[in-house]
């Protein structure tokens, strides 16, 4: 019998109710961010398969289709020495005239805080991820997640309920999903957030998953 061990997260750490207002104000001030605009967060190290190029292109499409709708996108992650790739992304931002819409930050010492100040979280990987922590962490933090329909996100997101899946490697599809979420009302966004956290606490809490795995092993050896 083949036993597959799934990964999970610490839902006590990724808990929106444990982030205080002063910490939120501190990081907004540190990053010089105006919270009057919706914040779209793309976390993850800067590497081509994480889909930062597609993300930037999709934001270009969003701006063209909704010029009256302001937003701020945060690309959060280290280039880990990939200086050429970082320069390529910066050139794209210049080319699409998105300098006022996109900010780059290397890291956030408290990742739940980055999720907390965001309104939308995106996971735009163009290659499958075995688990895809971003999709699970965003749901735990009660944020709408938009993710590629490949890899682990297909299993961790309940499409159109706890988040939204889009066709991988298609910026036009990602832009449609971003526009859709930007136009959702507050009650719908709140419902998505609540259902997302319930989904993660029930299925992807690390303690529950460890106990479940232990139980399966115990069945095999008894």
C-alpha cells in the first residue's frame, strides 16, 4: 500500500485575529503604502516558474480594462541572486507603465501580517507545486486567493467558494479573475474568507494532518 503524506500549516500562526492594528500600521508606514487602494499580494521568491512575469502582464490588462479602479500590487520575495531576472521584471513594470501600481519587497518577517494588509492574494505559478503553501496560507488568513489550476492548489482551494482557479500560464485569464474579485462586495469577500479558513482548519492544519498520518501508519503495522 502506498501512503502519501500531505503537508499542512500552523493555523494558530496564520490566524487573522492575532494580528494587531499597530503592527498593520507599522508595516504600511514602513512600506509607504496607502491603504485606500486595494492591495494585491504575490508572495514567493523571484524565479520564472513562480509566474511574476505573467502577473505583471495580467495587471497591465487590468489597468487597461479598469482605468478608473486604482490598485496596488506587492511582489514579495527575494531574488536569491537572480539579479538578471529581477531587472527583467523591473523593465516590464517600466514598459507597462505600472510604476505607481507595483512595488517590490524582499521579505516580510511576519508573513501573516503581509496577508492581513492585503485584499487579494495571487499564486501565479506556471509549473505545478506539490502543495502550494500560498494558497493554504491565504485561506487561513481569510483572504480570497487566485491561483493557477495546476498542482496542489487544485486540491486545497474550493473553486468559487474559498478562492478562484485560473488556467495556468494565461495572463488574460488571471486578469479576468482579478477584475472579478476587485468587483465583489464586502459581504461576499467576507464569506469567501470565512469559508477559506474553515477549509484549511478542517483539512490542512498541521497537527491534524500529523495525527491522521500517524493513524494511517498505525493501521499498517497493527
